C-alpha cells in the first residue's frame, strides 16, 4: 500500500497518516481477536508513531528488507508487535494474510518480533535491550559511512530498566546523532500505573541530563509527530529522544487507560464494539 511520499505539506501528510493509523488500529484489533492472544493496549497507543515511521518517514524498501542503507526501526517494547506487523504487511514486506496467523506455531508473526520476519531488524521483547541494540546499529552506520537513522520505540514502563540508561550514556559519549528514540508514554504497565510502580519523574529532563536532545509531544497528533521527527533528524552531535504522551488502548473507549487491556483479548461483543468505534460509527 502507498506511503505519504506524494504529498507536500505537514497538514497533507498528517491527514493521510491519520487515515492509515485508523486502518492500522482496525487490523490490530482484528488480529488479536482472531488469535485470542496478544497485547492490544500498548499496540494501540503506539499506532500513530509507528504509522508515521512506516508510511512517511523511514527510508525502506519492502522488496529488499535487508537493504544496507535502510533506516532501522526497533520495537523495543516487543509485546506491542501487532502494530509493527500490521505496518509491515500494509507496506508489502509480506502478504497481509499472515496477520491471521499471529502467535500460531510456525507463523512468521510470533508474540514478540523475531529476526526471521521480513522487515524486522532485531529480535526484541526482553524489555530494556532495544536502545542498546539500536545504539550498536547507529554506531555501525557511523563507522561504515552509511547515511541511515535508527528509530527505537520504548515503553515508559520499560525505561525502569537500568540498561536503558547505560545505553543513553554511551549514545551521548559517541555522539550518535543518527539515533532517535521514542518513549511511548501511555502511563500504564502490566502491574498498574507507571507512577505507582516506579515513578520516573520528568523523562525529558532525564534524557537531557544524559546529554540527549529531548522533545515532548502529543503522540496521537500526526503533525506534532512529523514535526518532531524532522527536528530530530536535523540535530547534530547528539542523539534525540521524543517523549510522546499517549493513551493506552487509544481508539477503543473501554480499553483506554485501563490496565487490564495490557494483555487481554476482546470477546466477540467487545470486538464488534471496538471495530465500530475505530471506524467512527459510534
């Protein structure tokens, strides 16, 4: 399916992406309902960011998934893989019928991203490792003279992990300005509200203190997402973190800001309601 490359203004691109994100959300809910397994809450909260990357920002070649000069996209919060699987399928990395095989034995779409899936750059899901892996890829790009960016999508619960901050220190030391991290700040993790489980304070201030350029946006506003990414790509001499305020379960009213929908699957009635809401019929 097409990307937003033929439109010009931020507003035009954003309008295109908003429609794509709606389609992405529909497919996320459908595949999780069909599988009766998966993580809808964090997949839906990240849908706008991931849609913007795959349908507008990232340099990718669906017919050449290992193109050496491609931008790398790492879903460090790997349990939210339905969102990245949907975007990969819609962009043509593999046949869209594979979405009906989520978490099945022998499927290329397992419960966390695996490297053998076309378009997946690294197996992720053991939380806290994605930023270190992304840093390694960014350093490779610097050392080999390749002009690509590495985008790492983190959860706000995930950044409780100490390895994230070790990677943040190293990324600043090596001036990896080709590394852009997103924090999907939906405020919830599996055991409850992030501020109750492990308060992180001002995340932008933390990344700034580690020598990063930090930006704060509404993670469901496509114009803000695109503007922040363009600014991040223009920064030199240091990495950038985009802290995106989002809503867990965004687009489905009964899932929004409800901890139980971290890894719960909708029954038939809940599924029908979700589809209607995303389509705008309710």
